[in-house]
């Protein structure tokens, strides 16, 4: 039986949750249904309450190391002491000196470190968290720990980059040099890595792993229907996006909200459609994003007669519950990319709003780039026009987009044999670098410690 670690999840976000569930399916396709999968999550307690069939533990990098010490002499010394103690503990773990590890770290953290030592493979979850407008330091430290144990993480299907900061570039390069496999969702990410990845043959472009959860029976039924029913129910997912480049963030969000409001008015008044606002990020009080709040702001500005025809769902929903809700819709206006994918997985066409290149690249790979609105340039008129076009040509559009989605499922499942091949690859170098804490670390000090993959 294989023991696999999936790390860097945030499954309180249902978009991350659907990636995790898809990764679990693909991993067990590769290594067998009895594979022991341990998930190291940034909010493990919340995730464990939601996903009862999976086993979650809190990520270890932030528990072991202070990567961004607060200003002040005491804070710097406290960070130095904590990091030194963790360095010694990890060295002891490599020597199987577990009494010393437990003495330094305590029972819970010592047990979690042991899981890393015993794991057959470490996989960092798919998604789009390796981008510089997010704080990368804790995740990069986690990769450093993985590699220190001779098990550099497989980069599961994701979008990433660009990396413009020297420190980030060098740390990412250290991971890329050591990892046996890099799975990317799009060509743009591959371009961002072209001067960092010295072995491009270990990089593959595949569809987002969430497509692995497709309901084939439902999709095929809708594809075989000669004529699609009329569009009567539409779901809309919205989100705050403060990283606009072409527009001022406040102004850009106001234009986006006005476009959603205008579309909602048209769907209700002109077509008599029932509109439901639902998102994969809502309903958890302590989570930093709650898209339902933005939805309520938009709906509050609608005419009273339209508000009566609109439902805003506030509660958190498990990814499977979201798909169960979406399968009763006729169209989903999706700002969050994984709301788009979950809709396609249950045979429902989408009108996408792209806020990052990951959505644009996905649509390009599906031959559907013309269907999307860009968050950077969106207008009410453009969004209404695209909705009118889809609704007016619904039967053909549904067939076109669902055929493209089925091809994405085939692509996503290709990750399974690639994972197994990476595991069995003979002669794969496993670097074991010393942990470094230099603020401007230019490269991890790599010793020539090499082992064979199992």
C-alpha cells in the first residue's frame, strides 16, 4: 500500500475542495484504491469537519518555522530559536532519532513530521496559489522541507507565475530542479517557467484536475438530446478581485458589479428567468472570502420586482452539493473558474468571466475563448450581449461546450499514469538540501545526497 501526502490545500474553499477530491480520485487511479492519502491543509480543523471521508492534518511549515518574523529584537531572536530547534529536529528525523524529535517538537508535530519521512510521494495540490500577489514564503518553505527529506513535491495540475522576485525565482528553481514531475494547466504557465525549468521533458500541460469528477451519464444525456430545453434557471457566481491591472481596483469592481446587476435585470425582465447567486467561497465566518456578501450588495441595488425573482444562497456547500444544485440550472455565469468546471461536470453550459489568465487559457484550450468576458474590460453591454447570444443559440452552444468539456476530462485523467511513472522512474535524483533561513537566500545549499526512487 502506498502512502501519499497531498499538501497545501485550503479545502474550506470549495474550489480547493473540488481540486482535492479530483486529486484523490486521480491518485487512487494511479496507485490503487487502498492508497493511504494524508492531506495537509492550511485550516485542517475546518476541512475535517466538512470532508468526513478524508484525513486532514495542519500544514507543518508554519508550525516549524517563522518565515516572516515581526520587527523587534525579541521577535527576531524568538524566530531564530524556533528555526534552529526545527532544523535540529528535522536533522534528527532523517537519522530516525524520534525521541529527540518528540522532545523538540512535541507529540503532534513530531507525528506529522514522521508522516513526511515515511511518505512514498509528496504532491502539492493543484490550483493557482504560486503567484506573487499571494504570500509565497510559507509554501516555499514547505517545498524546502519536502526536498530536505529527499522527496521534492510533485507539482500537481496548476497555473503559476510569473516570478519576478529574485528570491522567489531561485527557490522555485530549486524545487523544479529536484521534482520528478510538473503538471501545468496552461501554456502561459509553461512560458513563465521556461527559463527556470532545465528539464522541460518532465513538464506536461493537462486539463484542470477538477474535470476528473465529471458525471459522464448526465453529460452524455444532454449531448444526445436533439433539442435543449429553454433557459429557465441561471446561477451566477461572483467574487471580489482587488488585483486589476488595467483599471483602478475600486472603479473596476464597481463596473463589474454594475454589469452583473444589468445582466440579472435582463435575465429576469426580458426572459423571465429565475436567478440564483451561489459560490464555492461562502458561508464560513472565519474564511477571508464570502462571495455571498458581494452577491447581496449587487442584489440590493436591483429593482424591487427583480429582487423578488432572485435567490442568494448564503450557506457553505460541499463541492458535491454545489454540483447537485448546478445540475438543475440551465446556464451558469461563472466568475470563479471552478464554479465553471463544476457546472460543466454536470452538463450545464457556462458564460465565464475571466479574472486570471487561468480561465482565459482554459477556454482557449477548449476553443471557446470568444465566450468569455474579461474582468479587466467587462461592461454591462458586453455581458448582456454574450448572454443573449448563448440563450438565443442554446442547443448548439450546449453541445459545443460539453463536447469540449469531455475532452478536458480525458486530459485531466492523464495525470494518473504520469504520477505512477514519476514514482517508478529509476535513477531520479533526489536532492537533500540543508534548510536555509537567510532573508535574501540566493540558493539552497545542496549536498550530493542522492537516492533512487522506489
